């Protein structure tokens, strides 16, 4: 029996998206920039996908969707695309709980003389809008705040933060990679200028992402060449991946009304099943939270025998896929910077666990995972359990 609970890291490509890729590889394999029939067939695929992805976030103009190689490139295009408009370093604001696709470009800008303010968060990982107001400077040119944190599931007050940015005429970007397809997004009503998405988080293939650019917002391209993607992302488009992304986005938009409440029910069931584990500390906001996201850390974690990484390996041996903190950092035995920013100790942060649910998750999976996880903990921490409670006594 195998159960996958790492949907925030990546989702399995759904059959409809695979079929779209196969059709492109066998029938619409031309270069979309070519004017002949083969090229135009491929171009039609790209433009259809652009409409489908625009529909996921209710963007009125499909040309506001810029296809990229993934969420990381979309984030980089937002940050560096604004920065490259300025000959002299300016000031940007990010949060202290950003994905590395934002925090690393910001660090690079600092090396180039830019000033970067990192907004603090509370113990739930939430930004106080008052802190954003206080951080504004006359030369603030960009605010980038992650919509929902992938490690702890907290959903930020994006509308309130975006309204602050808009009232000061400052460009506002949000990394919505964990949110798109899981919670409704309407960019016609949201005060966002730039918004990042990723195909493989919504059951499309890996290798495709998108940046929504509100009409009228200027960006400098990171890649120069043939001028594809509205001259913001040169290079021949990965048509099969884009086709997959489009289909996945369209289906996600159709299913969100039923899938989101189903995931919330499963999420809360898993939290309830794990609630009696001694020393388990739920991380993130339990109310403003991603619908599929369960995360916690363990007080008894010691970074050696018992750590998030150890638990991931033990669960994997039992046929269950979970994550220790962020998937992008899972190879490193180091405390999560996100949890440290939230005020957790290094010891607790080393015991961080994330279980994220998806389309294939059912109640029986949740119940089995909870039972196995408790058994794994008992084996790793026998001293925490009395003799009478141990099997065989």
C-alpha cells in the first residue's frame, strides 16, 4: 500500500493533461513562431492554454499571461523584471517567510546595492498590515508577499496588503503557486499587479509556469532573443508542457468549488487523528490556511535520532510520502528558516513535518497515515511511552 501526501511539492500529472501533451508531441510539434501550418498549429495550442490559464485567475486579457519554465522563473521575472527598470538601486519589501525563489533574488539585489526590508510574521506566520505601512519608503518600488506559505500553510491577508501597495502606487507581486487551483483567485478584483503560478502544483506537467502581468505594468525581460511571450520571455515555448498546464488550469477552475471543501474536511480529519500525539505542535494558522495542508513540529525532536528528515525516511519505508519542511530544502539537515522567522527554536524546527493532500486522497488514506505515523514515533521514541503501552507487554 502506497500513499502520497506531498502534493505541495508536486502533483501527479492528470490523464487529461498527459493526453494534451501527447497530442502536441505527435500532431502540433511545430515551432509556434513559424508562419506555416505546422507552426500555426503549435501557436494555436499555446494561445488556447493562455486562455485556459487566464480563466483560472479570471484575468480579462489572456495576453497578461506570460509562460515561463515554472514558478521559480515566474517569481524571478517579477522581482528582477522590476529591478532591471532602474539604473540606481531602490527599495523593495518582501516577507520573512518567502519561498527561496523570492528570497534569493532579493538577496542578490542587496549585493547590488538595493535595500530590502523583510516583514516580520507572528507565531502563525501571518504578516501584520501595519508593519507593511511602516516599512514603506519614498523609493519603495516593489512589494512581494507570498500568498500562502508552502511549509506551514498560512494564507496571508493579500487583499489588505495589496490595497496598501495600491494606495501608494507601488507594484505588488504575490507568489500564488500554492494557492492557484486550490482557492479562488480573481485578479480583476484583487489588488495585485504580478502573480506567479506553476503547472505541476495543479496536476499539469513539470516544466511550465506563468506570471500574470496586469495590463499597463512594465517589466524588463530576463532573457533576450526572439521576443516570444510579449517580448518578456524569449525562447521557443515548451508547447507540450504549456498544453498540459492549460488543460490542468481549466479543470482546476471547474473542480475548485467541490474539491476545496473536500480537502478541508480531509485536512481537519488528519489534524484530529494526530491531535493526541504528545509534543505535537501545529504550525501555521488553523483558520487562514490552505485547504490541503497539514503541518506540525515535534517538541522531542533532537536533530539526530528524531528529526523531520528521519520521519520522512521512516514513513517512506512504510510506503507513505510526506515532507520535512520545504521540499526544496529537504536534502539539508538544517532548521527551516520559515519556522525560525515564526519564533520556533532550532530544535523544534528540525522536527518540522508537512503532509499535503490531493485529488487521490481519501479518508482511509488519512486514517492509515495517522496510525502509521504514531507507530513510527513509538519506535523512534520508546522512552516516551510507558511499558504498559508498548506492544507485547
